[in-house]
C-alpha cells in the first residue's frame, strides 16, 4: 500500500460540458482507477473549498467575480475551448481549495497530490494569458495558488515544474516578474501546439528575469529527449536555485498517444519527474493535476504518483525518439543553454 495524501472531491464531477469535450468528468474516474491500480487506497476530501478572497492571491477580483456571475447567469461557453456549467463554481473552488491544502501539507514536509479538475495552468491574472486565444479549459489557476500559498507560509524560493504538454502560460504570466518563483516549463513547440506561447526568449522580466525557463520540445519527443532536457537544463538550474519547495504542475497529455499533443513521453519520464525534488534534496513537494485525457491518466499519472510517494523508479521501458527529432531537440537544448548562460551556470 502506497501512502500519500491524494486530495480529491466529488464536486470535481459537477463541472460538466454542454457538448462532447475532452476535459470531462470521466477523466477523474480514469485517474482514480489508475491510482487504485498503483496501490493508493485512501482519498482525502477533508478540505474546504477556496474562498473568493483566496483566489485574489493570483487573479484580479474582477475576473473572479466575472466568472462567478457568468456561471450564475447560466452562460455555458467562456471561449472557444472553455465551458462553464452549473456545477463549475463548486468544482473550481474545491479544486483551488485542494491546491491550497496540498501546498500546506507540502509546507509541513508531507507530499500531496491534488487530483483535480477543472485544470488551471492556462488561467492568467485576468483570464487569457500572454495573448493566448482561449483559456484552454482552465478557470482558476490551481498551481499558481499552491505556489503563492507556499510563499505566504514564509518560503523564499519555490520552483514550479510544469510538464503538461501545453505551455503553462497562466502560471508564467502570474509570476513573470517574481524572482521567488522559478518556473521550468517543458512543453511542445508553441509553433505546433496551443497556446502558442512559451518561447525560449520568454525568460521573465524585471526582477524575475532569468527565472522563467521555457523548455521547448519538438513534436515526437520521447523519454530520451526529456531525460536530456532534465539533465542539461533542469538539474543545473535547480541545483543553483535551491528551491525550498517544488510545485508540480502535473499534466499527462505529453504521454505518447494521449490525444491532444504530439509528444511521446512514457511512464519512464513521469516517474522521473515524480522524484525530481528528492534528487535535489527538496523535502516539500505538492502536485496539482493539469491535463491528461486518456492513456496519460491511466499510465503516466500512476507512474508519477508512485514516484512522488517515494517508490523507486519502476523498470519502465524508455521510449526513444526518431533520430531527426533527437537531433532537433539537441539543437533546441543547446540554443536554450546558450541563452540562459546569462543567468545560470549551465
Ligand atoms: Zn495540456
């Protein structure tokens, strides 16, 4: 039996699409079934929903009010990708509450995984972030809230590791000028995938310049490319930044064949991410679910969760990229290293 706090609430099933949509309640059932299969037996629903004022840590009050007004007036479409339903407010407030609770548990040294929906990493301070055309299924930014809560608890340096296939433009925007939050975001090339943001030159601004790292991966990138990017970029930067806590913005849509992206990560990569904080001697870790729709949830998520709970790396087979993809990825990584040498010894 594996032990780790898994924060889940039945309210997450009440955010329901008005038309067929990949971000649907069934995702939770796939995730819970996979966690049971990985020997996690206990779910924790004993946490309060976030209060409206809790959301002001990362969102403009007018944005939060606007969302709640739209829901209560029965509006079901926020933008071309993102829907609302009668249960959305409850689901989104409990998702934010789970993220806050995960941060508090992490702050006291207990790893926690908030298995939530709707996801959050595309939601910026006022909704759409960094010029994206939609909010990509996201309502409130759960991962940003977790990072903000850890800072509020007195931590000085928090690293957000976002390994969802899509760029976490909302989280990036929220902390863009904040040097206390290092973000390392692994995502598919913005030229080939929504939201079309997160280029290597987006390094943060003002005091936050250099603390935002966009690791762009070519379509077709497999476990070998992820491993190289972690070794060449994430490891030296994390060694130097010395985070006091890590928030995993944990999306599983980079899993090979998950459906919405073109990456080919396998269980090997997700297990690697689940132990990345320990590899750097960081005791505090919170994970917040982002995307992942089919096999990413059934196979990638349990590999990550088992690793986060402290189970050693499973003997997962490493998925290799095609030679041309590996070559392109090496070029991307070399270019990013060159660009980041202004800020880090890499
Ligand atoms: Zn995604």
